């Protein structure tokens, strides 16, 4: 995990990777819980028997489950010591280029795309999150997250 003292320490890092998360396992139980929380019980996610005969040969995680792990990934990727809070402002360009088969290990790389100072000493950050699956070369999720951080 990378640690930064102040929000302003990120400003010169635009265009660079500011952190990489720990690996996280996407097991069937997490996929089922996500299906219950969202009401998305499509068989390719929650029916292992049917999914074995489907297009991916196994159940796959929901794309939105992968995206929803952004906070969990960021908590192990980088820390802003003198920031009391961060709030989601939005997302740009979300894509799911490859599936995430059940049991996969995934992690995220965070690249700072822009830094816009706010009046109160905070900043609006645009961060590209690229999620990779262990053992493959193609990302499983790429999203531009916009977050506001405050001192």
C-alpha cells in the first residue's frame, strides 16, 4: 500500500499509478450475495450446473460486482493520511472487457488522471481503475472514478 501525507501530494502524480490493491478472491458466495442484494439472479452468475454448459464454462461474477469492489480495492492500494473523507462524484467510461470466472483472484491498479483543487483544501480526483484477473493479460474492468477528497 502506498501512503501519501496530504491530498496535495497527489497533484504532481497525474498520469502515474498511485497504488495497486491486494488480490481478492471472487467466490460463489460473494457472487450469490451480490445477486441477492441487486436482484440480478441471471443463471450465468448463480447456477453453477447450468453455467457449466454456458458460454464461459463456469459461473462468472457480475460486471457490476467487480465495479462495486472499487472501495475495497482502494483501501488496500493507497492511503491519504490527512484526508478525513472522500465522496463519490461519478464514473466515466466503464467497461468489462473480459469475464471473471468464479474463484478468480482480482486486483486493481489506480492511475491518477486528473487533480482539480477545491476551495476548501480538498481535491476532485479522476482515477482510472484497471482490474486484472490473475493469470490473464486482458483487464476485466476499466473505469474512471471521480472522487472528491477533503482534509
